[in-house]
C-alpha cells in the first residue's frame, strides 16, 4: 500500500476510535474538545457541514444503530458513521473522502446482503437517516422524498393525503434502495416498477458534485436499474396517484409439501396465466417451517391478494381450496395491511437484525415449472426440516401483476427484465459458525436456484439485483444484451472512472 494511503487509513482509524462524538457543529473548531485529533482536514470538514449533521464512532449506540445489518454475511466494515443533515452535506462528505482517498458507502435500511459489500474493509458510512421527508406537490401529481426515507413512511404519509405510489413491499427498507435496482411492489400491475415513477432526482456523483437528473440527462437510463453504481440520491421526485381502492383482501392458505405440484399448477392456470394476471391480483408464497401447521416438516404458505374487495373472488380461491389446504384464513383490510399479512411489516421477522446470515439466490421466471418445483421442494425440505442449521430458511415466490411493467419499453432503462412474470429466491438463514457451514449454505442456495433455472429451459440466468447473492455476473444482473453491457460500462467509465461506487453489484 502506498505510504500516503497508509497514512490516511491510520488517520481515519485514530479518528474513528477517539472519544465518542455525537454532533458535528458548523464551527470550524468542531473537533476541539470533542474528538481532539489535530487534523486540519477533519476540522475543515466539520466547518463545511450543517449544524444538524452528526458523527458516530465505534462503541457508541449511534454507530451500532446505523451499521447493524439484517445479514451479517460479508458485511462491509467502516470506521466512522457520518449522518448528513442536508443534501449538500452528502456532497461535502464525498469530496472529503475523495481528497483523503477513503472509501465510502451509503447506509439506509441496511438490508443489502450482497457479498460484494464485504470488499469494503474500512472507510466512511454515510447514513441517510436524517434525509427523510415526503413533500406532495400542489398539483397532487408528484411528491419529493428525501434520500433516506423508508418505504413505510412514504406509504403512510401519502395515504393520509389520499395518495399512493409504487414502493417496495417490505416496510423497513428504504424507498430508494430497491428503487435504484428496479423496485417491485403491490401496485406495479397498474403503474410499473418503483423506478418507473421517477420524475427527477438530486444525486451526488462520484466526484462529489450534487446535480439534478431527469429524462433529459445522459445518466437517467443508467440510474433506473443500476443506480447504486452511479451516485448517492439525496432526494427523488416521483409520480403519485389518487388512491384507487381502499379495500384489500387476502386468503392465506397453508399446504403440506405433497401438494406442491397441484398448488403451482393452479397458480399457473388461475393466477399467473402467462403474464395476464389481473392488475389487482397478486400471488405470493413462502416455503417455510411452521410448527403450528406441521411440527415435523416445512409447509407451503400461499397468499392470494386482491384489491377493491373485502373477500378474494372465489374464481381465484376455489381451485386452491379444492386441493385441500391444512388451513385457510381470509382477511380484509386496506392497502396498509398488506405488509403485515405477508410478514414484511416493520415488526415482522424479516425486519429484525438478529445476527444471522441471510444470503439470497434470486431468479426470474415466466411460469412455474411443476417438475422443477417438486424437485426443489424435496431438496429444500430435506435441508431445512428438524434441527437443521438452516431450519429458519425460506423459499420466496413473488407473483405480482405485471401488466404495468410489461407495457414499458425494456430499452428505456438499465433494468433489463421486464418480460418476467415471477420472482423466486431461496433465502438461506443461519447463524454463522465457520467456513464449512457457510459453504453448505452457499451450495444449498445455488442448488435450489439451479433447479429452477434448468426447469426454465433458458440459456441465461436472470437475477434481481436487490436480492442478489453477490457472485452473479453483470449479464445476469443487468441483462445479457451486448448493447446494455457496453452502455453501462461506457457510462461507468465516464462518471465513476475510479470505482468509488464499487461495493453493491458493481459494474466492472
């Protein structure tokens, strides 16, 4: 390592482990008496940041709260957390990090679980928590959200105003984390992906410039699907819509594993229907262990969701009831109940940070291949039942309505997989206990994904970047067309030639 870089690493380590600092006042003497280091560069940074910015060091509750991740597999390592109070603060932090040749990484809901994040071994976490806001335009057609706004906050504040937009389904993740890689959501059958709602954004580029992008910008195509590679979005303006349906209903059916073929054949016939699933109908399912349903074997938990009704239409539910579920639970409520019904509310287990590894192995599909589903079930069930270290693992199948996604030209954004109807992903959940267990988990996740891939009959595997494991190729994450890969590389070389954004599904 060059002498200069070594000095920088030493300096930031000393800074990070100094006495805990909670605030970064705007005074140029912010370090004096708080974190005495005598480094004029750090003092200068404090003088350029807003009064509301903060800094947290290891050992403080602020540092722990900001950096504790949902998945502990290949976590990034940082020495200090800086919490910007304004959009300009983000630009100042990036310019400072560039000057000192220090890596930096944006933190929001800390649900990103790609193993590529582990390549960050020191540096600055830019924690976006304070940049949380939802401001509805006077015409009611758009809203501007801060770069650190959580999905639940967007849903709740828009709902209170009689509005809604497409967000990710999980309440405890940020709006922008999923959006920059696509963003699947309950309303996509009407309006497309989360990124399809983008109108403009403020973004800090790799050189520390805070700029505004919109459809006239060269980077607009790239940030819609590969956005993590090009900057830190400090605010986003998106399309919003009047609430169309306040009533929503769900039928939760639990099946034993011997029904796997019948369940997914019915899903093909009555729900997926080769991508013609009604805009207001969604099918989701989990394979999981549930001792209340079956104390000895995993089960299939299958959700049928419909908007605009208080009971899911029998045309969708009767074929599944005829199969013979272990239980069936109908419920009714509003759009805001969907996350709790499907176990992705901010109080649900997926929002807990319990010190477990949570690698996923996503794959897009056009339909459920029944033989592949049966084979995958056998492998999953044998690997997770009983006292297995993986007995908390789930296999996720997300069957959103896709009409709103399909109708948008696939060439219009870096998100490449608009023709897909289903998103599947085994999530191998376990407490880390050495390299052997980690390798077994990797083998299991890859085997399950490969079963579905071979059943699809395709030559190229297509993976959702926000669920990626981290060993996928750029072609598998961003599309295999040569023109796509060339366009991404050209933009990357122009806007981030030094690879400042290189930890989350990087473009080589």
